[in-house]
C-alpha cells in the first residue's frame, strides 16, 4: 500500500469514527423536538428562586417533583402537610403558544395548566388555566434535576 492510500484510509476511518461518536452523543433538551424534550426529565419544585413571585401556599408543599415519562404523560409528587400525593399528569405540546398544556386530575376535579420551559435557565413555570384563559401569575416553579 502506498503512503497516500494509507493516509486516505486513515482519514476515512477517522471521519467514520467521528461521525459515529457525534451521532451517539445525547442531545441537549433545548436542541430536541419540543414534543420530545420533556420525556425522561425530572424537575424539583422550587420555593426559593430569587426574584420570582411564589405564593405562600406553595410554602406548605415540600419535596415536590415533576417527572415526564412519555410524550403525553408524567406524574407530580408532593408532600402537603405531611401527606404524600402522587398525581397523574397528561400533557402535549402547543406550537402556537410554545408551551405545554397539562391536565392534573384530583378526584373529580380536573385542573388545567400551561407549562413553559426556559432551557437556558432550566426552569419550568406552571400557570393555571381558568375557562381556557391563562392566569398570568405563575403558581409553581420547577428546576431541572440533572
């Protein structure tokens, strides 16, 4: 084999290995399709974010965690006054709002929310929906658990 052929072969192998390595790298959530970005993420309820307006009622909630297990389902776990609750969450992605409409059912009550994610700060903010209208004051904040 001539020297030029050997160099070409080495460069081709390097290109193939680099391509394989880059394709197997895990994508950053903000680079993913928004419909899939929340899948397999875990968020911890934040009650002490500087500069954010957090309701006093949220202070009664401890250990709150939000997990997304698929493109449409997740669960919210929280301890309220010593009682641990796990609630089912259904959600989807709304491209017009660039947000995730979500529903949580508690007994016979159905609560609707809009979830907005800032991937630069890794903060998820929940807004309550009343009669299809978003209440502008956030009701919950979550930080991404890495």
